C-alpha cells in the first residue's frame, strides 16, 4: 500500500554526531532483547577469559598428578575432583579451554579466510573461475568434513598448527558459498551500479561498498562456525587424534571418563557439562547476532 | 435520498511502534451513497488508506481503532467479529489494492480464484460460478476467457492482473468497491483502460466506488465527490464540481498548485514547503500549520473542525474565508 | 543543431537473452544533445527507456552503434579511460535508497564519489560535501545520517548532491521523482531545474510522467518497445503529436479540470503493450493503433520528417499535413 502511515517521514533536523555509532547501537539494542543470547554472551566471555588467564589461575599444573588423591570426588582442594592419576580436574579444564579456543578460533579463521577469498573471486569474476570454485564447493560439501579432518591430522601431525589446518581447511566451502551469494545479490544491484557510475574500480567497490554490507552476515557465520569447530576438536580428541597428551582437552577427558562413568561420574559431568553449556552459549550468541545484525533483522 | 450505503463516524486509529504511537486517523466522518464515486485524496501518511482499511477490518496488526463507528447496511462494521467481516468483505464490499500480485495466489489458476470468491460466499453454485467467471473475464476485457481461466497470475501483465483483481472483487456483485490506489503502479494507458472499465461497471450496476488515491487528476476526473485528507483528518470535502471551482483549504490549494501538469512548462510551480510529519501525539492544532502560508497562533492552538463552507462544501480551516478572498 | 553536440548517439541497439529468446530492448536509437539542454525520454514500462540511459553511460554495453561524448567515442574507450570520464557523466536513480550503501553515512557517500576521482584533499572534500548538502537544501547535520534514517525526498537530494560533487557535464535522471510524494516531486524537480541553470548541466530525463518530462525538457523522444516512435521539441510534441501512440499517451493524462465542464471522459485504448519477447510484425504499435491497416501490419515504418526537428515513425506521416491534424483530435 502506498499510504501506510508509519514508515514515512524521518527526523528532518538534528541528526547528531552520536548517530554515527547508531548502527552498532541499534544492533546491540536488538541483541539485548534476546535473553538467552545475553546469558550466552556472559558465559562465552567468562569462557574466553578463563582461556586467556587459565594457566595462571589454575591451582595445579596439568602435567603433574597428585598420587595421594586419585579418583577423588569434588572436595575443597580439588573442587571438580581428580582423575585416575591425580590430575586436578578444574585445572585440566582450565587448560583445555585454552587449547580448545586457540584451535577453534584459528580453524574458523582459516576456513573463513580461504572461503572469503574464493567466494569473492567466484562472485566478482564469474565465468570459469566461478564454475570451478562452485564445483569445488559442491565437492567439499558432499565430503564428511570430520573424516577429511581426521585424514589431515594423520598426515600433518597432532600439533596446534596442524589441528588448526586440519579442521580449518575442509571448512571453507560454506563460507565461500555464503560470500558468493551475497556478492552476487549485490553485484547486479543498484548500489553497485551506482558505484560503477561514479567511476569506482572493482577493488574500490569490493572494499567500500560490498565488504561493509557483508560483515554483518559474515560475523554471524563466524559466530556459528566456532561452536562447530569446537565439536570437531572434541571429536578428534575422542578418537585420540587431538593434541598429544599430556595436554588436556575436553574430548580426551570425556573419552577417558566415559570408560568409568558409574565409578567416577564427576569426571564426565564437569568437562562434558561445561563443554555442552559452552556450545549452547556460542549458538545462542550466534542466534542473537543474526537477529540483531543480519539484513532481515533490520527492522 | 435514503440511508447512506456506508457511513463512517468519528473514526480514530492509532498504530503502536516500538517506542511511540502514531496517530493515524483522528476523527474522520463521511458517508457514501449508493452509486456514488468518492475520491479520497492525500499524500502518504495522510491516513486515507488506513481509514478505509480499518472500516473493513484490514488494519495491520499494530493498529488499533480507538473510537468511532462504520455503519454499513445497518450494522457497525467495527463491532463485527472477524468471521462476519470476512463474510461482508468480498460479498457486499469488494476491495482492490495497488499491487495485485500480493493479493493473488501465485499457485492457483486465476479462474479458480474468481470462482472461489463466489463459492465461499455462497453467491453461486459451481456451474453458475464457472459461467459467471467466464463472463466476468470477458467483461474485464481479458481476451479468450476460456483459455485464460487456466492461467496463473504470473502469466499476466500488471494491468491484466489488476483486471483479475477487479473481477474477484466484483464477483459477488458488491454494492461498494474500495479501490486503494488501483492504478498507481500501472502505465497511463493501462490506467485509462482500468478507469474506463470501472466507470462502465458503475454505470451498469449502480455500484459505489471509493477511490483512495494521491492523484488529484484521477480523483477530479473520475469521482463525484472528493475528500482531501492530511494528518489523519479530513481537510476538505466537496462535490467534485464544487472542488474544481472553489477549493479553499490551503492544503488543497497548495497541492493543486504544486502538481506539475502538461502545459505548465515555464510556469513557476509553488511546492508546499517541508514534508509531512508523522503524528506521534494527539493533535493540538491544525496538522498542516507548520507548512501553511496562512498560519496564525490560533491554528497552532485550536484544532480546526470540519465546517460548512458554501453548499456541498465543507472544510477544516480557521481562515478559509480570508484564504478564499486572497486566492480569488 | 550545432555541429558539436555534447552527446551524439548513433544507431545503438541492445538485445538481451531471456529464456533463450531474444529481447530487443533498444533498437536503432539515435539522437544528439547539446550542452545545457534536456532530452526527455518517455515511454511506458518495457519501452526500454531506462536501458537506453544505461547504454548511453555504458553501464550496459550496447550491441552496436556509437556514442560520442564531448567529442570522444565512448563505444571504443577502454574501461580505465571510461572510469575517469565518469566524472563528466552522472546518473540519478529512481530509488535513491537502493543506490546508496546502507552502511555508509550519506556524508561519506558524497565524499567517496570525490575520493574515487582523487578530487582535492580529505578536508576539502569534506567542505565541498557540506556545501553541496546545503545547495540541495539539506541541513548539514544530515551528513551523519544513514540512508534508512532519511525520507525518500531527502535521499533523492543526497543522490543529486553525490552526482553534483563530481561537477559532471551530463546527468541522466532515471525516473528521479516517481517514487516520491506529489509535493516532494515538485521540490526535487525545481531543484534539478535550478541546478541545470546554475551549472549549465545537460540532462537526459527519463520518466513515464509526460507532464514532468514536458516541464523540464527541451526535446522529447517517445519510446515504444525499444524504438523512438516520435521525437520533437517539447512544445511542438505537445502541440502537434503525430504518432498515434503519442496521441494516446497525451489523451491518457488526467489533468485537474479548470472548470467542471472540462472533466475528461475515460476513453480507453485497445490492447496492451505487447511482450517485447514477441513483438508484433510491421509497425509494433499496430495492434493498438486505431488507424492501423494492412500496410502497417506488414511493413515497419521508418522515421520521417514531420516538421523541422520533428520526426515520427508512422506510415501516416506521408499523408497531407492537415488531414493528420484533423485526426489528431
């Protein structure tokens, strides 16, 4: 209808300087409306802080076990209990957070960077490049990513860098496809046509016009990517293909604990519980970001 | 003259937004008689469309009718349950929108859609409805109705789709057709075709038409009576002849003067300054006061009421007499 | 006509491929435009008027034909040279909101236009931007606003300011006011007219609204299915419309009557604009033309001279002049 009432005139005078921030401010306001997302964010922040300062605040070293306290339930000295060699579970978890975060963020960035380059290339160049890249995307999508990662770990080894690459490399296809579709929808749009009419070069259009309009969606995709990669690391560890012991990880803790759940259940509850809450929190945050910043959540 | 067909009295409509409320319709009253063509003219945000959509229960979800009545054939439409309104809409009142594509079902043959209008309102039996659909398509100037019956909306041009919308609206021979900017999205030659069609139908069936439009040219040429709305209020109301001769509300005059028409080349056109504001509080004065050349303190403090100004002519302006003298 | 027009378009054509079929969007269109003048392009949807505007700027590549801008052959120019030349030829869009980046303040959008062509310093671009905003009638605070915070009229002014920032010689106005409210339309049109006088701009003004086109144009070309069916000086076209299609267009305009007796009758033309995918034989207007005969159905008319500077592509133009005028009313 032409004559809807609300969506017409806007402030005709003072648009203050503060409004420069308004995009983020508006997004934040929309984000705050989602309770779960906010709770998730709080947890994610705690998790990240723990990952950074963990080694300094951990009451015990992750390598040395206390042989006098094996398989203890939670006590004041070992609040999460100890495992079969006397490792303090709380300290183990703190160290695991650090390694999990480094690998997850690193792997997500690797996927993302490969994805953004190939996606932009396919979307902007079109033609043969587009066809080849998109066929590669299809191919990657049909492969089970986990298996791919497993093979890569076997080939590359079990260090930080190789895990990052092993998990990151197979993950690019989703990002590439997303970016390509965003670019395509803009490429033939009026905004880009207007920029071309101004005389802007391809590079300038990509940098000043396209990129700022995809960061929102990209941020959301990244936020969804991290929990996915966390699961992959845990999965690899469960298969014994994570970081080399004695570096602790959620996967190896869970794998070990599940061997004797009935006897020492806290060994499973604490790491698995924290891991599960973390995954959920990341997903809630990602959901909240999507609502707040993706184009559809605009108004 | 008997009872008016539709009479809207003191209608108020508000929309709630995340942070405030919009006062969209602020006390609108008018009547439509049988076989009348009424033009409701205004810019976007004037409340012209909201007024009618509230009356027939097509208000958007965040809208609320705060007071008023809309009597149609002895019942107050605003008091009816949604089901009862649905019954009246489509049977006694036909509605046509600006964009036919949003109201047509894209995956249903157009013939079936026209038939469905008749079947749901128990207007006709299957066989009769089918015959009548073909006849309607023919009346709407759609060539080869039998084969077009089976076509889907996307197979038609914009003008043809609008005809199909009109066919659906007219299927049950309503006494009143509400057309909300029915030709705005169409080319001028197609607009002319649709208007000729509507006029013809009016003549043949004695149907009343309310034409909601922003186009003064269309309203003045097509309609018998004209209502000019601004800020959710009626600013001026007159027979078209009277309006053409002696429109006197500063807003009507301003709009008329600000329209570029053929033959205006080289003439100075005087646009109305500024833009219309969205009303987020109850009116405390004339809604047009901040754009009007004749504004006095009184205009800002006292809401002008619709009052008689000559025969068949009403307007809401404190200073219409002075304005009229000045203009003539 | 002077020997050195700002823009000369010679026989350009453009065909799109739609569902495997050929769509002749523009066929053999030629015109010249002198500096400081306005050419109006009118036509209904599907007439190709917007495509023509984009072909002229080479935002779309034409299949054949030549475009000379300011003496240079645009059609042969390299992409790099063309980009630099874009300073001199700008476009204003129908939907200013879609043509601006939602993530850029309108001030930045205007500055970016100048930055692309490395005009001035950062500070001088900023100063020029505020100056331009003021010139198009916007308060300078608006530079900090994002497009979604502004009304259609304000956004169109921003679009105009952005085009102006490059000091162009030619501006193509593609339906710049059709999305705006009536009272805002006039404001924008008068702004365009004033700017033309102030900066000696040359316009190609594309619109389906004949009244608006007449108001601004010196010369008008009427398009139907990708072809120019009639072209004449603006006043001449309205005084003696010669092509039946032009006549129909003019008759379809609903004017506010000056007296009640002058109310118009709703008289409709037969038929619809045919699909450009499947244009009629002969004269493409013949299915809707009241004068069409067998000759029209089989032979495509060429443009013939009606009067000085007035051409029409209609077989009837060869008929005696007075008969034509008789038929026109």
